[in-house]
C-alpha cells in the first residue's frame, strides 16, 4: 500500500533528533520527505554505533527520505530551496530562532508565496520569550524544565538514558503538523507551528509536578517521583544484583502479591499515602533480595501483579514479544526499529532505506 500520507511532500531542514523523529514518522506513512543537509551532512551520520557502514541512529531517524545538499547562504542554494518548497505541503526546520529569517525563509516570507504551507519550527525554548536565544540541546532543556531534578541517584542528578525533551518535541510536532494538515483541508490555508522542546516536555511532568503547578511545593525527591514512591510503584534489588519493579498501585495487585507472600496483613499499608508505606517497602526489599531476578520472573508468571524485570536493551530486544510484533526488523542492509504506528489495514514495514548524503 502507498501509505496514509502518500502525496504529502515535506521539506525537512532538521538535524540531530527531534526534527528527524517527526519527519521519519511522516516518511514511514508514505510522505515524500526531502532532507536538506549541509555539505558535512547531518551530524547524526557520524554517531556510533555503525552497521554496514551507516550510523544506526541516523538510519532509524532518516529512513525513507531523500537527501539534498544545499549551501543556504548561496544564491544557488536559496533558489534550489525555493524550487523544493514549490508544491510542498510541510516545511520543518530546527534552526535557532531568527536564522530562517536571515536566510530569507521565515514563515511570513514562505507563506506569502505559498499560503497553503504548514510550517513547523522546532527549537529549544520557542520563538519568543527570554530564553528564545539560549543555546541548548536535550540535557539543558531537561535541566531547566525541572525534569532532571527528579532523575537523580541519591540526590545527585544523572544524565538520563533517554532524550526526553527531544522525543517530546518530535511527538508534539508530529501531532501539530497532522492537525494543521487536517485544518488546511477545511480552510485551504496553511499554518505556523512554534514547537518548543521546553514547552513539549512540561506536560510530561503533570503527574510529578502537581504541587509546583498548583503554586505549592516545588521539590520532588527521588522517593516521591512518578506516582509518589509507593511500595507498588518502585524498584527492588534482587539477590544477584539485578532489579525488578512493581508497576501498578491498584489494590488488587497488592492483595494478590501480599497474599501469595503470606502477608495479607500488609495490604492496608498499600492503601496508605506513599509517605506512610515504609514498613511495606522494607518488607518487599527484604523479600526480593532473597532470590535471583529470573527466579522472581518465574515465580510471578502465574500471578496477576504488575511486575517486570529491569532489562538492558539487548535483553529487551531479545524478548519473544518483540519478535511476535515485528518491532526490530532487518531491512535495507541493517537493523531498524519498526514504525510504532500501526494500522489495521496495512502491515508495518520499512519501505525505503536512509539516504546517502546528497543522493
């Protein structure tokens, strides 16, 4: 099948992660995505590890696109970009605010020639406000959004394993572009999207930062993160030095587990505020450390409890569930993460490879 977005043309002036994440999801659904790169290419091309001579990072965020190398400071490069915008439905850029205006391709200028264009600007802090010109990538945005403060070990912030601000902006931008295309179908007019990584990350904190949002307490300790550091939403060490989690606070899970462990008398503690569950947490810590992680996996197999082992990426990808759903596929000479968006009338597939520079 051609894909849900067949016939949609996208000019992609983004690099690194959030913009390419947005546009690769458009490409996965059949959009024609033209990736504009400088002579040195998207820096993601050089990021390790490599497979079959290509960055795995770059491949997974840029498959299905075509690459055009342009010097946007030259007259020839500008003319070529105008030619690519002619007939395009979407333009996505991730320069620092003001750069596109200096190049002569800001939204007002482009929309004057092509009023149907959906134009998305991705930046760290948005096009307006005191931080608009502040240089930042994912880690700095997480730090200034309060996100990093609750990603700590013993009170010391640690570099997160996932670029949450980048991902949040990519998903927010994708939703906004699709909404704008739907709106254009009704009005015939395009739109401008100011997509900030900072803005996009804040809604991800709604369940953690409730006190601060309401104007009250701002600090959230490691013990209070996510759903409050409750006994049934916590991480526990096992005898072999690995870890498991309890990941559901519903009362039925507490009843099932504590009954199986011979301590139904502790169920009432599972219903108490998180700060009053210390005795229950201590019991579970002492219990989980008596067996190896995989022994606990086997023990929980027939028990209806929100439980999971903490896996590294290799173990996560080797799970039969991943194979059954076709989440890691080999295509075009290398391994890919399959598109996460799946429809009932079309199989997931990686239709086209990532482009060579300027191909």
